[in-house]
C-alpha cells in the first residue's frame, strides 16, 4: 500500500506481510480513510489465513479469530473496519466444512471482492452526487475522501471527480484539516492530479467563505453514520456543518452503506478515537516547536454532526433525505441484497 504519512513529499509503497503489520499500518495511519481501512483489514485477515499453518479448519478458525480481534482494535471510529471483518468471518463461517486451503482461497477472494466492490460503489455515489453540483460551483471539502481514503476513486471527492468528468467546472476550497493535515497534504495532492481547480484554506477560514456567500455546498465523507443520521467524521466537520447551516448552504455527506451502523441509535453512542497529543504539539515553524515545551494537548480525531445539520446523505443506492431513520434502514437493506449476493 501507499504510505500516506509520506505524501506529498514522497510516493512510497510499503509491503505488509502479516495481519499484525496491517493492524499497525492502520493504527499508525499508513493507510487511512474509512473504506480504505475496511478493505485493508479484509486483506489483513486474508493474510492471516494464508500465513496460518493450521492443518484443520477448526485450527484455522482460531487463528482467524485472533487476527480479527487485533485488526478490529486498530482504530475505533470507522465502522467500515468492523463491517469488512464481519463480512469476511461470515464468509468463512458459511464454509467451515471445507478444508483449510479452500477456506484460505475463499478469504482471499472475498477480500478482493470487497476491494473491487468499493470502487464500483464509489462510482455509483459519484453519479448520484454529481447531480447536486452545478457548473461553476465553489465547494468546501474537509479531510481526504479521495482515492487514497478508499480503494480507488473516492466518496465526496469521487462526487467532485464525476462532476468534473461530466464537464462541470468546479472550484474546491480545501480545508487543511488540522492536526494531521489530510486536506493540505492528500486532498490537494489528489486534486492536482485530477486537474480540479482548488485552493487550500485554514480550517477556521471556512465560516467566513460561507458567510460571504461564496460557497455553493459543503461535501464531506463519514466514518460512521448512526441509525438516526448523526454523522461521525474528521474533527472539524461539526463546526463546518454549523457554519453551513447558519448560512443556508447545503451540507452533503457522501458515504457507502458500509459506513451506516444501524446498531447505534444516535451519534452519542459512537466511540471517538483520541489520538496522541504529539499530533497536535508537533507543529513547527522554522524548525522550532510552536507550543511551549511541556504543553499538554487534547486530540479527538472525530466529531459528531447531528442529523439536523445534514442536508442529504449520498450513498451508492441513491441520495437520502430526512427523515433519515427510514431512509438509512431502507438503503442498508437494498444495498445488502445488491452487494452480498453478487
Ligand atoms: O483519520 P482519518 O484520516 O482516517 O479520517 C478520515 C475521515 O474522516 C474521512 O472523512 C472518512 O474516513 C471518509 S473517507 C472516504
């Protein structure tokens, strides 16, 4: 996989040879973005199966369970991680009568299916969402939701790519996305390659652009969507949604149905990852740390945007509008029948 920590300065590929290495890569954000970590975890489990020396399916199952727990614990907020692992385990469990080699083959194939379907799903979200973008629009985008955050193409960035492929001219204001700067580092890097016009803005400039009437819509991805439509996404999303709402600018969330978690009733039940304080304190100017030495910091990686602030949720099965409770449940049902049987 691409080592996303080194972009844009360096495009380097790392090779991971065990489930433990995949779990570590997810935790350290070598790979990041909800769909990308889901697909990575699936390949991590396939790797655990391939590497296991188990001679019976029962022994292989034990090795799979150990790897699954390690992978599941690597990051807590994005549900795509658990979704992909559950799908892999369901596949294995349905074929426990098969010999271990057949099971290994099934798991590798299922991981590849998850990856291939992710790209197809992103393309579908792209065409549903592009209808919301008009020629000449300026939009604000938060974090990174492009090819890097998925297997390929992207969610919210995928919508912008489709709009551009449809011949629309768009301008993207790219939130830097402190503290890890996924916007300034990764989204700007991707948009440059797609030839989409963009400017990087400090996160705290977004409200002012919205207030000035210069923004047609705001587009973000999601790490988990609760049954009522509350959205967990990169820290800063909530403030952006508030500013969009106050200025009557549409706020669109673009996410596959694998990001919807009907088992959590609302956003308060979604676990929010707290990352190391060093990610906040490491900021430097002229080689010197900005913060006084010994400063303490808080670093929640995600926040919750209440469903009342979300204009629409773009999924692979269509654009969902409030009330979300019914729309989300229907979308999950319809996606399940489309993607798990094929
Ligand atoms: O901490 P990250 O970089 O993994 O957070 C990523 C985001 O918050 C994205 O917006 C989300 O995963 C959707 S990516 C298609």
